[in-house]
């Protein structure tokens, strides 16, 4: 197996990056068993709009087996979410009606389809200090080898060079491994919302 390389995202990366999103879609673990009815459900939120709207801050990790990770970001989160609202979400809502009935009976994909109709645009304060945001996912074969740190540092360097004062990210309360990773990169907790698998910790770092 060749050593993975980090490169800028390019057209044609969508399928591979969506697959990484699926295979890390169970709070960092393999989400494939939970999204068999719609494998691209998560990728349409967490990958697609970043590749389309913010390709400058999209980095891909690739080895001889294909894409095995990504780091994605937005320079101005509010501007990004505004464009998502205008240009991306209407088509999602058209293609995937809001699920009905008892939410406790929904599949994971139906839950995500519900997010299409009720998006979360949380930006922790002070926004002026942390206007950018990032997220990263790596397949298991690429984990524990330093690539996550290298990709995050490369993404932050891009944001810094373009004048961003700081970045934030969200970490599920269920993803304990990630909660330990980001503080080692200099991120600190800014906001905590919800509880259990629905809870999220927002962390920020000055650039």
C-alpha cells in the first residue's frame, strides 16, 4: 500500500469523498450499515457544498486504493451558510421530502433528510474571532499516522494566509476520540449544546 498524499480537491472527487463521509458517518465509525437506504445522505450536507462552494479550502487524502480522507472548510461561515440556504438546500428539500410520523421510528437516512428541512447553522461566539470553520474525516486505514494533524494544519494555513483570524468546528458528544484530537491542535471549547448522541461541542482556535 502506498503512503497517502495530501492534495487539493478537484472535480471528480465527489464520489470518493462522499464514501469517506459514509464510512465515518457513525460518530467517526463506519456508518455504512445505517445508511443502506441512502448512502449519500450525510455527504449531501457535509461534503457536497464544500466541494462546490469552497474548493480552495478542500483538501483530499488519497492512496493507491483511492480517496481515504478529506479536510473541508469555509472562510466565512455565515456567508457559506447563506449560499447553502439559497443554492443548495432547496434542491435537497425538493428531492427528499421531510419525513413524517414518529421520529423514533425513522431510519438514520430519514433523520438526515429531516436536517435538510431544518438545518443547523450554529456559529459559536465571539464570531469575529472564529468566523471560519473546518471539519475532517479519515478512513480507518489512514488514521493514527499523523495525516489528520497534517491536513488540519494545512487547511488552517490556507485560512490564515487569506486573512481569517480563527476557525471553529463541531464535535459530537458521542465522538470521544475526536474530542481528544482537537485540543492537541490548539482548539478549546467555546459552546456545548444538547446531550447524548444529539449533543455537540463547538471548539475554536485563533489563527
